[in-house]
C-alpha cells in the first residue's frame, strides 16, 4: 500500500511540474482553487 501511495505522489508531482513548465501552472492553480472551494463547502 505504501508503494502505491508513493507512486501516486510521484505522479502527481510530475504532473504538477509538467503543468508549471508547459502551461505556467494554469491547471495546477485551478485544481488547488477547486480543492479550497470543496474544503470551504465542508467548513473544514
């Protein structure tokens, strides 16, 4: 299970770096904004 979690984290970090390089972080910023709104809707 830990190995799968580590692979998932590395893939997400790689995708984030690719987004920063190719699209100036547009999609990463949108995803983080969406997560903030979800967190706010649950009042966490």
